């Protein structure tokens, strides 16, 4: 847009007056009559620059960034050495020629390919930095999550211990209250029995009873008692005649029953001994031990403390319990059908303290064996610790140089027994396998398991002591740990037992295994015999309880009949 015309400066009034006959000379005198000057005065912007370039120059001259912006960094452009790319404080950039000292905001066409390659390289570097930062954040989050899980597990374990302590204290209180109540009931029952016995044998006026020698005595019946007992012989005013004893038909009269017979501890012990002799049981198989101890051969089944501890260890081995599993977790897993709580060998030890002590000894010994085996395996094949590192740290978002730089202080990477090329190849193959479907990786894992011989992989193999040929293969780390353990555990459970020891070990090892097998068979036989004896004892006790209850019911029935017929001679005579 052109600027408006200049406003002309007015002249003096004297100069404005001109005569009509003034010629060109007067015009030249006062500055009029020059055509070029008049044209320039009428359009002063005629010679000003026009177009986009002029507008850009005006904007650049008044732009604040041109005055405050400063260069921050420069980058060489390979293949175009005189030119460098300069970046400013405000995020702008321009190219600068170091030889001609020329700077251009607009990048020339011949320099543009080098600038484009630099942009791509810079973008790649930025992505790598972002990936490294993301991996570091994920690692920190995993560490924090693991710390939180450990803290929660410790809190849960403490809460479980407190809950068990409270339940045990409540159980003890309930037992004490129950024992006190049973004692009170027994005392009350004894008092009632004593009262009933005294009431039963109390002599009454007007009735005929026996004396201590078994003969009759005469008891007078008053007129008042006659009115009370109308239907009886005493109510008719008759006198009881002495009964002549019939020596031919009846024997001597028995003394009157003085109430229920009370049994003491000696009587109960005698009866138990008699019943035990009838059933062919030893003294140690029923009742409590005497103060002087059992006699020789009377302790029952030959199951010593050592055999009981070995049976409990066999239980842990047969259930494939890991020595690193806490004892509290084993007790909490009572709902599982494979829990050790459902096995009969769990009860061979007398209490929880003994079980915990045996479990701690077994866990220490088993952990030492596993560590020794792992150390030998790691010395034999250096790929095992390196594959363990890949399973824990490798990520598809990390390239091999980044992974190597980030975990360069790990012992598996510092180990020189495995070459750098082999490490790089294993890393790239592992990352490529992580991109495969999970079904494909499962199939490869099962194929690897089937390729292992039965001598090194059988149903006695534990998940924490897998063979070296399995751990040194790349397929063993392609699945997540939980999924891999499930697949391997199911496959191991379907395998047959290991082959004969004579075929897979030397003679000394075979003899040791045979000895252990015989001891285990002997302990299991003792356990079965113990279970059989306990079952027989339980049935015998139940039978005795039934007979005892029937006897008590019979005695109560007789006592009730005696109470009903107590008011007449007929009732007493029927009892006698």
C-alpha cells in the first residue's frame, strides 16, 4: 500500500500574489514550473521498494527476536563442510558458511538433503533418550511395587500371626471354661446321686424291710397311714405277718441296693487293662503312660522321633515344597487339595512346634543342596546366568547397545566365558521371540521338554532345580515365569519316575538310594500300622461308650421304677 501524498508547505501571502502577466521566469524564481520536481512531490513513494521482499525486510527490521535472539549450538553437515546448521535461543535455525561468512535463514536447495538427514538422526536420538528414560521409570516403578508387595506380605504375615495367637488364646479360654463347666456338672451330678441313694435306702414307717442279717422286722402301721394308703394292705388295718423263708426254693436274701456304684481311677484302669488284653493290645496303645513309664515292649508301634521327623520330611519332598516357601504360607494353603495338611503324615509329629523345627532343618539342608547344584551348573555353562539376566531385564524397547550400556556392571555381562557376539545373538533372538504369539512359544517350550531324556527330567524333578540342558536353552525364558512354571509343572507331573539307579548312577549311589528307599518304606509301613491301630482303638472306644450308655440307661430305668413303687410293699417286693 502506497503512502499518502505529502502535504505541501504553504508559502507566504506575499508570495502567493502573482500578476497575471508574470512569465516563466517568475515561475522558475519561486520554484514552480519544474516538471520532475512536481511529479516527485505529487508521488513521493514512487521510488520506494515494493513486493514481498520489501515487506519481509521491513518485518525483519522491526522483529523483536532479531534483536534478542542469539545462537546456541552449531552442527556440522557431512558432505557440505563449509556449511553448518546453527540453532538459536528461540528455537529457530539457519545455515552459515564458515568460509564466506554468509548466513541464510532460507536453507539452499543443495544444502537441504544434509539438513534433512541431520533432522532424522536427531529424531532417532531423541527417541532413544525417551526409551531409556521410560525404561528407567518402569524399573523404578517395578522396584517400588516389589517393595510395596514385600511390605504388604510382611504385614499380612504379622496379621496372620496375631490372628493365630488370638485364636489360640480364645481356644484356651474356651477349653478352660468348658472344663470348669464339666467339673461343676460332675460335682452336681455326684451330689444328686448321693441324695437319690440316701432317699432310696431311707426306712419308712409302715413298710416291711430287711435288716442287716436279711430277716424280716415288724413295723406297726397307724390309723392315719391307713387313710392315706386305701388300696394297700396297710390301709386295711392288717398286720404284716412274718414270711417264712423257703430254703428249698429260694436262697438267702440279697441286701438292698444302696444306689449307683461309683468307679474310681483304679477301677477304670483295671477295666482298660482287661479290655486291652482281650483285644491283644499293648499298654502303650491305650490310656496315659504311668509315672514309672511303660514296661519293655509296651510302647506300641516302633515309630521313634527320628522316624516321625523323616516321615514329615518325606511329606515335604513328595509334595515338591520349595525350601524358600515360608512356613506360614504352607499353613494358609489349607483349601488346596494338594496341601500337606490333608496328608496323614502331617500328624506324626505331636505339635506345631515340632513340625516347625523339622521344617526349618529340612529347608536349610535343601537350600544348601540347591545352591550347590546351581553353582556347579553355572560353572559348567555360562549361558545360564546370562539367560536369567535376559529374562529379568531384556525389553523390546531397548536396542542391544543400550541394553549393554545400561547393564554393563551386571556379572553376567562381565563374564568373559561367553563372547560378546554370542551375547548379542542371544539378546536379538530373545527379543525376536518375544514378538511371537504365546501359543507358539508354549509349543516350543513343550518340544524342548520332550527332547530332554528321562534320566535328567522325570516326575521327581523340582521346579527350582531344573536340568542344565533346559536352563541353557533360549526357549526356557520366552514365556513369563508364572506361565512357564505352570507348563513345566504339568509336564513333569505326567512323566514316569526316574530309571533304575543302577543304570544312571554308580554302585555306591545305588546302594545309598536303596537304603533310603528301604527306610522310607519301613516308615510308611509303621505309619500304616499306626493308623490301623488308631482306627481299631477308635472303634473299640465307641463300642465301649455305647455299652456304657446302655448300662446307664438301664440303671436309670431301674431307679425310676424303684421310686414309683417305693410307697407300697408290692413295689419293694417286686424289686426284691
